[in-house]
């Protein structure tokens, strides 16, 4: 995987939203995590409350910085 490739974090559900971020619950871990909207990849199935459940895909550099990969 190259650092520019998007990363699938798994199935997630958005439980809160602000102008700049969404709070998600990752299905596999049940952990809550704030995700900046700016790092959610175009391939993500979720990115706002209206699309609240699905595969979460983020930018690899951010996932790496957060120790998610």
C-alpha cells in the first residue's frame, strides 16, 4: 500500500456531526472516533448524518498518523 492510497477502516455508523467532523462507532471495535470530514475519502459510503452507516474510507496519511493502520 502506498501512503496516498485510501484506507478502509471498516463498517461504521455516524452518531454525531459537527461542521468539520463526524463521530463514528467502528463496528468491529465498538470504539468511538472523531473523523475530520476533510480526510474522509470520496470512496467512503458514509460522510454525513444522511449517509450514517456503511464502509468508512479515509486518507492513508491520516489513518497512519492516528495509528489506525
